[in-house]
C-alpha cells in the first residue's frame, strides 16, 4: 500500500505544479468575474471594458511590450520576495531595496560614464544589486543577532530608504530643475531596446535569466538547500548543523540584491535617471506577485505578467472605456484574495478541504503551511490517515 | 533480563477471546468478562483518500473496565476513537451503546451518550482558572450571571470524589502538564461522561505523572466509570489494563484480558511478527574516552542550568542520562552539540577541546546527533526523502561539488540509507511517511557514516515498537563498533535496556553515576525526584560521585565509577 502510494507520487511534482496552475487560473477567472460584477453594478458596459482591458494588455505588439515593461519591476521584486519566502522570511522591504538599488545604479552610471557600454551597464547593475543586498542584509542581520522580526524591520527600512535616497539626491546628485532627480544617464549606459519602437528592453532577458538562476540556486546548490531547509523546518536545520543565523542574513542579502536589480532595470531601461519617489509601490505589489506565484521562481514570471497586464490594460480601459483604473486595482485585490484562499474555490466546487488526502498537491501545501500544528495536535491523525501498518 | 525468546518457533495461537474477525467472543477468560458490552463497535471502516485507516475494526468494551487500545502509530487507534466520539463519520459499521444502536454525528451526540474524550492536545484556556475552564460552555447561572462560587464548589466536589487533586481556583498556566490533563478529565466527568476515552495520555507525562494518572484511572474505575486508554506502550498496558484490544493496520488483531497475555505476545500482535523487546547486547568493550565534559556549567536566570557537570563516555559504551525532563538535559544536549557555549568548563571530543567549534564543524570528524522522535525535530517534512538523507552533508564531497548538489550521489545515499535502515513509505515528501519511518530515516542519516561519537536525545519518543527495536539495535551496533554514545532519555526502560552506565541529572547536577546494574528502577525514580535512596536496597550504588567539586557536606555514598576516572 505504502509502496503503491509512493509509485503514484513520482509524477506528482508535475501534477502538483499543474494543480496549482489550474487553481491559480481559476482564481484569476473568478476575480475577473467578480470584477465584471463590480463593473455592471457601477453601470459600465462589461464587454466594452474587458475588450479594452485585453486590447491594452495583449492587443498588439506594442501593448504586449507595454505589459512586459509594467511587469519588469514586479518580476525582479517579486522574485526577491519569493526567494526570501522560500527561506521562511517575509521580505516586505523590496520597495526600499529597490530604491537603494536604483540610486546606486544611477550614480554609478554617471560616475563611470566614460566606460564602454557593456561593462558600464554591468557595473551599474552590480552596484544596484550590492546596494539592494546591503539594504536587505541589515534586517537579516538584525533578525539573526537580536531576533527582531523582519516584517517590522523591512517595512521600517522602506521609509528610511525612500527618504534617504530623496535626501541624497537633493543634497548631492540633483540635476538642475524643480524635480528631485539625477541627471540623465549617458545613452550608452541605457539597456538596448529589444523591439524597436517599444520601451521593451533587454531587461526582459535579464529577468528570465535571473528567474532561471534563482530556480537553479534553490534546487541544485548547497546554499539553496540550506535556504529551503531553514524555510521549511528551522528545527531540522539546527539539528543538521546548518548555521541558521548566517543563512538568514544571506537569504535576506540575496533577496535584497534581486530587489535592487528591480531598481537598476528601472533606471537603466525606463527612467534613465533616478527620480525621488519614483516607485508606485512596486515592492509591495511584488509581495502579491510572489504570493500568486506561490513562491516558485518560475511562477513569478506569469504572475508578474498578469499584474503587468492588469496595469497596462487598466490604463487603456480608463482611456477608451472611461472606466477608472482603480477598478483594476480592485481586480488585482480579488486575484490575491482568491489565490490566497483556495478554500473559497473548494467551497465553490463543494469539495471537502479538511479531509486529509495523502499525496495530493493541496494537502501537502496546506501541511507545510500549518506545519507546527500538524506536528503537535493533528500529528497522530495525519499519520493514521496517511499510512497503514509499516512493517 | 535479556531477550525473551519464550515464544520462539511457536506459531501464534489466538489467545483467549482473540479470534480476529467479526465477533470476538467476549471473555474466553470467563470470570472477568461481564455479560453485556457497554460499547460495541462492529466492523468499522474509514478511508482517507488512498489510505484505509479503519478496515473492519471491532471493539467491545465492558462496563467498569479499563480497556486498553493498543497499536503502533498509524494502526487506526485514534481514528476509531474519533469515530466513537463523533469527530469522524465512519464509512461503514455500527456502534452500539449498552446494546442499542447509536448514531453519533458530533461530539455533542457522544457527550449525550455519556462518552467523554481527553485529547492529546489539551483544549484549555491558559488564562482561566481550573473552575472557569471546566464550566466553560455550561456555566451555572444565577440571576443571569455566572455563579462562580457554585462552579468552584462543583469542581472541588468532583475533584475530591475522583481523587484528581486539582485546585479549582488555580490558573491553568500555573499547572503542570499532568495537572492540566486531570482538568481535562474533570471537564469530561462534569459533562456526565460514563465512558472516558484517553488518547495517548502518557505521551506528554513524566514517569511519575504517568503513575499518578494510573492511580486516577483506577479510582475512576472504582467509581464505576469505563475507560478506554489509547497507547502504544506495552508496559503501561500491562500496568493498568483489565482488557486489551490490539489494532493493526486498521483491524483488531486480538482482544484479551490483560492478565492472560504477555508483553511479548502483545508486541507480536501489534507488529505482526516477532519483536525483540530487548535487543541482546554483549558486554561493553571499552576503549579510550571519546567524549568528555569537564566542570561544565551553564548559567541561567537566577540559577545554574548545568552545574559542574563531569561526564565521560568511552568508546564502545553507552552512557545514559536519566532525569525528569527540564533538569538540564536540553542544556547538556546543546553544549555537547555545540549550539551553546558553556559558561565554565570544557567539552572534549577525542581529547580535543572543541570550544569554538560550531555544530557543523563538530559533525565533520564523526559526531552524530540524533534528535527526539517527538517533537519531531529531525526531518524537514516538506522536503523529499533524498533531501532529508543528505541533510547535514550537502555542503561538500561527495554530495556536492563547488556548492552544487550532485544528484546521483545523493540518490545513491538515499538508496543505501533507506535499505539499510528499513525506511518505508517511498521517496516523496518525508511528511508523508509514518512517524517511525521518519525517525528511522533520521537515525539512518546520522549513523550511516559510522560516527564515533553519538549524541542521542529521546531517540525513540513517540515512535512505534517496530521502529524502536530497529533504532535500539542500530545504537548497539554503533557501540559494538567502538563508538561512544551519550543517550539522554526520559524513558527508563530505554535507559536500562541500552546503557552500560547511567548518570542521573537533577536540577542541572549529576546526582548519581554508576554501572547500570547498580541501579534499581525505584532508586532511579527517587534520584530523579531529587531524593537520595535510603540505601534500603542494600546496594551501594547511588549518591554523589566523589570528585568533591561542591559536594561538601554530602556523603559520597559510594560512587563506584569515578567520573574522570583515568
């Protein structure tokens, strides 16, 4: 019996991914449906609205490019949040790390302006990653040394980063003019266009490569193993001799570096300069992106595109169907709601959620989440459910 | 007392009344089997997804008895009782209470039928007093207000009548685990329970608290209550049960009066094959001291958590640390493992001072650390068997090169460990394996690389009999290979079965140390409780070991084995 269950579990890695994909798709569909109800209630033409939404997001090469441009900072920052999450850490500080990375990139690009293009871009991005990494390392070290919770410290450091970068720009790097911004970076420091006539740059390629790299790091390296282990059971990590405190610091540093790159690509590919307060909350939306991606690196890609599409399409919808783009923010919220609460979907499909069903994707996910509880209270039941006599 | 091979070679004749099948004839034993069962569960089936948790189980409980429901983890004990208590709906089967078919859909139905259940995990509000906890949901009222005085009187009365010794005014957070459990029993009694289900009540108790619980159970029985006692411990079964039903793989494997069976037979029924309750061990072949603690002191808030501990474990021997939990065992473990730096004193591994070496560096030369079976700290449940097996060695050759994991080497290791240590349940997430298999996997991971210093902490707690046998055998194998084993356990049977020498820890101090044969269980019990045996046993074993560190004023009553001997 146990053997047979095991046999069926082999392709389960794929089944699990597919199951989650289906669930997420269902959540998105439900969210759009609920959004439609909102539109109808507000007296708008649902068909017209959703046609414009689609058109603005995917209707042409240009709108696809627009979607992707909107998705880029979310991709990097979302990847950062997802990575930390796999290590059991809530990095709500992607916003601040992104600011740190952006300013460092802009300053470096200006300082090394006489360098040739490729090394200059590389150096500027490296500076962004380092600055973001440093900004992530601080809460990691605080947690490791003093136990200060990273949610609190990262949120607080967001304010510090936003205000500090504004101050630094004002004080040292300000370009002439009323706006607190640096001078434009030289043209050869800018990320080249991927498709002529669009704002789509090589940032997309860098992003996809980074997703693959983070996935590989988590799956195949000793460091990634430590990260996932600490995230899934710190107790077991301690017993195995993993230096948990050091891993916490490094996990946050790597996460911060990836978030810093979100700022770098914004500066090198979109803004071409650092502007105080430039981010409309990418670092926060990134938390939602990571959530929808279920903290899987490859999941961040479609999740970021989805949120990018809702933003790009939402603007078109506002322009042509005269529907407030805020409504798309509401739809984004609904997506998160449905993804975060799969129980809602189960209830809708009238499926039992609580019944322990060994080996299926959702059971395992739910268990990981409620690991503590499973270990103490529900432990014996789960065991009973999972297993017949051993020997 | 070594192996009991008494049943060797004989087939297993079903003991009296043990015919596995639809209707076990009640009490083939005759006299102690009353005519009509109080609770009857007939052919109970329950399936969770692919797992058949109950597969036609039968249970007959007679009024006024202590009925032990015995079985390994996963045999379906809890499932059966949760069906009886209305927490799970059965797929098929029938429940009869006092001869009448009962429909129990919820715990409310069960309570109305006179069934009460005490769960492993207590459901008490820490901030409330005992009385408030007990009456919550059924408050006695007067003029629309809760009548606390009446509640307290009620609780006091029940407490007295059943010998529960709980103070109605005490706050639950100030109570010991054993007392909290008695509050749970009170809750059930006050709600009119005639039948009391106790779900593995001893899992959370110290030996002394367990004895106290057994006393309470006997008193409840004397008051006419019927008790169903879930356990996987044979000794407890033999100690309190009037009648035993053994469950295996969701079915009843036998039911009989406790007086007509032996632990050996019960173990065989549980596991389905012959089990060695005590693995035979040749006399110790002692080598040099591999693990030494010298004057180790760990300071806590206000008092020392460990005070001048001197211990040494030589190659080829197992040193057992006995003690009631919370007397410094945790600190001892942390100091040896390298998680905590002692405030004074030093730890030597193979003669070398390991101060400043973290857990990872101590492990490298050949130290292993086996975590408790419960709470399960060893495995990471969400990770696969392969990942768990390589855990702790995933940084370097041969399992990783330049920080990149080498899959084939890891897979090979997983094959080797799972086959050598008999880990069953496939290769998926370890959380899907049974508790026993999870622990075997962890033990296998730690012992596969033939360590020569082994720190084992509660290695078999919460683990089933079959896995316990396996783990004990592996530890003895390591000892035979010349490894030094420090075994910290709250299970006296385990300590007595495995240890060559024993040391008793009480409030951070080693209060006695000697060859295992010099201690009796009673002496250990007293020492663990902080008293010194009065020497009535005629043996001259316990007492302080005579290094005279701070033992002035106490008589070193004959420490035969000096701590820092040579």
